[in-house]
C-alpha cells in the first residue's frame, strides 16, 4: 500500500497502485460546468494529471497557479487538476485566480479518479481527499511519470513533471 504524510503522520492511500509503465485507466470526473471530464487512456495529446486535496488551501492554490503558467506554452499537453472540491467552488477559484490554461475537475461524487490512480487518502484527518500527486501520460495511454508528493503540505517537483512532458513528445 502506498503512503504519504500529513504534517509528519503517515497516511495510507487506497485504490489501484499505478506505476510508470502501467496503462492509465480511463475515468470520469466532473467539470466546473458539471460536464464529464475524461481522464486517462490514450489521447491525441500528452496528459498531465494533477491531484490535490482542495483548491481552498494555500499549497493547492499555489500549485494550480504555477502549473497554469508552466503549461501555457505546452500545446502538446492536456492538463487537468482534480480535487474533491465541489464544481461550483472550483469554478469560483478558476475565475478568481485567472486559471485558463488547464482544466479543473472534481472527484467528489464517487472518488473514481482517486481510486483508479491510487491516491485516495484512507485514514488520518484527510480521509476521503486526494493525495497530492502528479502523473504524466503519453499519447498511447502509458504512465511515463509519477510523483506521490511525500508530504501533502509540500509542493511537487514541477521541473521533473515538465521534463517528463517534454520527453514524452
């Protein structure tokens, strides 16, 4: 079982443990307009999938803003940030923060994305939220980069994720 930490305490992660080289499952999240957002599988573009606990935290907001800027010039990449926030709250966040270069989606209904990608926090005070993680999926649907951020309150390795996107070209 995979784990992360929250303020130093170990948190178990539930769901399918996926690794580099595995096929990314196809799952549906809910868009800010309540539409279906398909994540995973083979697509015409490289996918950057980012899971965060809630956009309503400083770290998650900073991460989303940073990736919004970083992926602006990457027309080869489809970027989706997935949280457990309600779609209405996520839409408000995007409007307030000027998030225009990526898709923000919610996993609040059945937690399908978090379960399929093995990032559902299963204990501790954050039980039921997504761990902070980053996946890069190539056009064939294969996971070519994975980072489960070791501490939920820390930001991911942006440079490594962006390098993985460039290598997946």
